[in-house]
C-alpha cells in the first residue's frame, strides 16, 4: 500500500491567504516547486510562524524527514566537509540522528 502525502501546497496557500497574505512573496519560490519536501515544509513554517527557542525545542521531537531530505542533508555535509556535530547544529538535529543516518544510508 502506498503512503499518501498531504497536499502541502494547498495547506500552506490556505494558511498564508487567511493569516498572513503579506508573506506570500517570501514563500512563493517554495510553493511553486514541483514537489514540496520535508525540508521545504520546515522552511515554510519558519517563514510564516517564525521561531522561538521554546517552540524549536518542542517541535524538534515531531520532525519527520523523508528519504530525499535525509540524502540532501548528508550531501550537504559531504560538500561542506562538516562533522556530525556541525550538521546537527545547522539543521537543529541531534548528533546521534545524523550518525544513524550516515550508517543507514552509508554516504
């Protein structure tokens, strides 16, 4: 059975049109992509709702990355020559998560 993916484009267009239409131009490049990935959803949330330390800590538990986003993060690490700690700080992940992804996807 194939896993269904929410229509993030429609969801975020509705949120922007109802709550903050002035931010549409900032989000347009993400909303116009062919496929919106997990990293794009996180970026849209940051643009629309902003970030604060307490919400960042609370939301960290609920992040879910798809295969393509994980590969992009690992490729970013390889391109920049970063350690697991540096990548985890950049993407607000735990160091053990990055380590586990590297072992699993052997990049």
